[in-house]
């Protein structure tokens, strides 16, 4: 049943040789990897105006200056990540750059930040899309968290089907949003030029604003920089592109940055010109659309496009997180399960882990986007700072053509990113303090995993020209666990006699039905008179504890005779896999407790049912 359901949701397995068919063109990659960055314009300008309006309506004039500085940072980050794509095409982005140039600790900080950030990407995008849906349909407000969780599950299932299918699905919402935003900006500017839109700005550009401080300006800047989240995703997903991978990835990043700059700049300008003020029940983008389109068809199409891209923007995280987790797992800082490809050639364990993490965040924060954005921004700009400063080290070491100009671009991006990190902690500490707890815990987890893998490797490695330490046994003791006398038990005991010099059948009896227990013992002894039968009484209905205690005693005695000890656990296998749920799993529990013993070998005897 599970297999059929899996095929229905995910699709039939793909051959390893089909991987080339899953690679992305620039057209599809833009849809798959830019949805997070492009969708952030739906709330980027709003974050700026929300900070500035706290001072006065006149202070909204400064949103233009804030937007200009955000665009400068966008330019620096884009140029930096184009260089990262060319220098480090294996994916991993900031993690690989920081590890290579600043050392492993810095790389793990960048990698850990991005792992959490991608979970926040999914949570923020989905909750933003859910807010757009509930704004249009107020009756759904009380189900906001449930809707968000269902959207995450749907996007997870889509990504488990493979990159090509998820990219095809995302093509419509992403390009629909691009067309609608470009249409709104162009129509708005045309109406401004023709005088159809009245100038409603609260203050003229350059006018003095009483009470305006540098701290407030940078607070608005740090909030507005959330529009740059998702820019790094393409550098993490370079291996997913068609050949030539570097050029296609770099060009896709440039296209995305240009579109993002036009959107962010155009929306901010319209917001200032129209005198838009943030409202609790009406987004800034919605107010601009109302002023430009009125409450007609195009207004509702824009709202639909916004809701769609905010909902699917989470897909950027699903594209980048698995590859980042793969790189960390390859370096032995995450479980090796993250290196396994699923039936559809995607890193399924990374996709599922991301979905679970995002759902937990949505539930914890009750689906409120505004509570997540400052923490979301920190998770982006810490890796930005480490990767761009790391590229400076890269150019100083590698030199090459125009290395000083490239270093200057990286230095500009690193300095602005560093200032942003400082201001995010200084001005939004109430929202970003969890980062200071989460990161040390992640680093501790990374190092514990790394130490474990290194210790396992050291213990399993066969040193050249060194004879492995093999113990020569004089015989074998086999303990067969018996519940009652059946064909399974009989076959298991027969097999035990073929491999063991000394065979013991062990049975655990309870108080409920002593006559049945005596009957079992008598029946076994009559069937196998040459096999020792031991009945262990359990007053507390426990099978595992008395079994383990008995096996420990036998193993100790066997060791004194230089015998090995094997515990044989019989079980029958139903003809249909789903029938397993109809039977208790005692054998699983017994194997679990016995596996804790170093001096006991645990083996399973499977008896396959025919009907």
C-alpha cells in the first residue's frame, strides 16, 4: 500500500543515467531558484516603511535612500556570487567559500546559518502567501497555520518528484508574477508621466525631517535588506544547471538580480510618490496596485500572482537546502543519509528534513511572518559577510586578471553585510537572539557528528601490511528464542543445530496461563529431545529483560570455553507486506536490546509464508 501511494505521489523511479534530463535551463532555473528573491519585493518595501512611519509620515521620504543603498548591496552581492559560481562550481556557496578561505569553523557557521535560513525561507514565504490568501478570503484567518502547513507538504511532494517537474510547475506562477509587477510599474510610471496619478508624497526629496537619526535609517535599511534573501540560492545549486554549468548559473543570477532591482526600485518609488503608508490589513503592494489599477480585474490578478509566488517562493529553499546538506554530509558534518539520492534523483532526505523544520517554525511562530523576518535576515547576511570576505582572501591568493577590482567589489559587499549584521543584532535583538543559541548548538552537533565518523573510520580502517586481529573460536553456542512450538520454531532449531556445537532453546513464560507454558515445554522436549530447553519465568510480562539477562550468562560461560555466542531470533514473513501490521513486532524489540551486547551475535531466521 505504501509503495503504491509513493508511486502515486512521487512517480516512478528514474535511472541514474536520466540525471542529465533533470538539469535546468536558464528559463526553468530562473523559475525554480529566483522565486524567493523575487517574492521578497512583496514585503521588502513594506518592511522599510513600517520602520520609518514610526517616526512620522514625512520620514517615508527616506525609503528612497534606503532602497538606493539596498540596490548598491544587491550589486555587490550579485557580482560576488557570480565570482563564487565561477571559482567554486561544485555548489555549497558560502559554506564552501568560507571553509576554503577562512577555515572550517567559519565554513560551518556559514553552512549552519544557511541551513536554518532555508527553513526560515520556507516558513516566511509560505506564511506570507497564506496571509495574502486570508486577506482575500477573511473566513480562512483562523486556519492560517493549517493552510501554511498543507502548502509546505504540497511543495515537499512536488520537489520529491524531481527538479524538472517542480521547475515546470513553478514556471507559471513566477513568470505570471514577473509580468504583473512589470505591468504595474510601467502602467504606474506612464500614469505619473501623463498626470493621471497625483503626487501624494508626505515630504519632498531632500526635505529635512525632524527626529530622523542614523540609527533609525539603518534600522529601516536592515529591515529592507530582507529583499535580498534568496540571492545566494543559485550559487548553492550550480550542479543542477545544464552545461556549461558555470556560465548558465552566472547568467541566471545576473538576470534575477536585474529583475529584482527593477521590481524593488519601482515599487519603492511608487510607494513614495503615492504616499503609501503601511496598514495592518492592507499590504503596501496591494495599496500601490489599487492606486495604479483600481479595484478591477488587474488588481485581483496582481493579488493572485503575489499569493502564488509567495506560496511557491519556498521552493528556492527546497532546491538549495539539499545540496548544502549534501556538501556538509560529504565533509562528515551531517549524517551520510543526506548524500543519498531518492527515486527521482533528488536528495530526498534533505527535502523532507527541510519541510519538517519549516513546519515546526510555522507552528512555533503561529504563522506570523513579521516575527520571522529579522532572524531570517541574520541567517542570510552572516553567510554573505563570510563568503564575500572569503573571496577577498581567494583573490589575494590566486590573483589573476583584474583581481584588485574583484576584491574591491567583494570588500564593498562584505563591509555593508557586516554593518547590517551589527545593526540587526543591535536594533532587532529581541527577535534575533535565538541565533546566538541555535548556532552554538548546530556547531556542537556538526563537531559531534564529525568526531563520530572519524572514530568509526579509524576503527574500521585496515592498516596496510597489518594483519587484522581475528579470534579463533573452538566452537559455537546458539540460543534459539522460542515463543511456542510451530513450523517456524522447528525450522529455526534445525538450522541452529547445523551451525552450532551447543544449542539452547530459551522460552519466557508468564503467570497468566501456566498450563499452556507447561504444555509448550513438554511439546518442545518431545519434538527435540537432544536440545536443551530453558524456561525463564517473568512476573512482569517482560520478554526483553529476562532474555537479555539469560543471554549474558550464557555468553559469559561460552567465552570461558572459547565459544562464540549467537542468538537466533525466529520470525515468519507474511506473503503480503501490508500484513506485517497485523502481527506484533516482538522480534524487532528483541534484536534491538540484544544489539547492545558486544559479545553476542544476533541473527534472524526468516520463515516465509506461502499464503
